[in-house]
C-alpha cells in the first residue's frame, strides 16, 4: 500500500492489527481516499498470517461524522443508475466485505458516530464504546430511508431503529449497550486499554475456533434473512435518492441537511450532544 493519508496502521499487541481513522480535523469524515485505504488495510490484515484480530479505532474526539459530503458532491451530477452502482460498489459491497472478513474485528468508539459512521462499526464483530459515545443516523430527514448498509433493525431492534430514523436524535452508549448494540461501555481514558486487552485475549485463543464461531453467528443472521433485507433496503434507499432528485434537483434534500446541522448545534449548545 502507498503510505496511507487517512488512516494509521500499527500492531499494538501480538497478533493484533489496529487500523485508526486519522482525519480528526474533519471529525473523521469518510472521503473516497479513506474508504479505499480502509478497504485495503482490512484485506491485508485478513490475509496476513501474523494477524489474528483487527481493531478499528479513531483519532480525536469523534469516531466519524459520516460521509464527506463535499468529496461525494459529484454524485449529485450522476444519473440515478450511475449513483446506484457507485454507492453499491463503494459503500454497500465494502460493508459486506468487512462484515465477512474471516478474522474477528473490534470497533473502539468514542464521541459521535453519525450516519455512515455506523457503516464502519456495524460490520465489526464487537463494539467497545466510551461513556461519551453517541450514535445517530439523521439521513431520513434528508429524504432517504437511512444510510446504505441498512441493518438498523438488526442492531437496535425494530422499535428503537424506527425512533432513531424518525427523530434523527442520537442514542447514548448506555442505551446502545442496553439494546445489545455495544458490548462494553468504559470510561474514555480506559477505552484503548480495555479494547486492546479484549483483542489480545481473543488473539491468544484458537484462530480456527474463533473464525468458525464468527462465521457461524454470521450464518445464523444470514439464515434469518439479513442479506435479503439489506438488499431490498438498498433499492428503497435509491428510491429516496431518485425522489429527492425529482423534487429538489439533488440526490438528498440539502436544505434539510442545513436544518439538521442547526439542530445538532442547538443540542451541543444545550449540552445534550
Ligand atoms: Zn445514498
């Protein structure tokens, strides 16, 4: 790999490969370069015989603010078909690849995870969050169903998934833990240590057994229909983009984005993130 500009890669414990989002000045917004570099780093780790566990972490106060809308602005010029194919290749299929990596993956999450930020942590096997972590997907307010890897109901249960999508407000780490979306909630200063301890513990167990256990749990979800549900939701997502394009001339409702940013600022000012 050419020297990555959007991520950092290290091996902090024996058998543990850590990939860290390294764009804190932009709240780790995902541009094309970041997604390409993540994809390559995960593939390398999955093939490297010295790696047993993969950790996904993030620099800075927030895990990820989602897609970098400036970098993906060209999608607004695409035809509906080109847009559907692009998001399938660059967003959706990659989430599937990451979700189906042979090796176990652990997301280490602090601060805000917004919209497609969730598309980085939900494909992971375990999620360790700090107390300040919050999770939201406000994009239903912009005229689409939710972000492209639509596993919301599987992660949160149907009723909470609907509230997350309808209201656009964040859920806390504690609530995500209660819902089973997060494995452990720890103090911010202990987040890295706890994550690496768990990663090292798993790395010290039978890689065959762990990988087969992962494949089996994933197969259970697949047998319940998760891949079909995600596929259908993806086409519904593009019904949203196409409708927005017809009504506003752009693939999402940009006026609604501005309104959502204002609401988020008001929440932050009120101390409710
Ligand atoms: Zn989209």
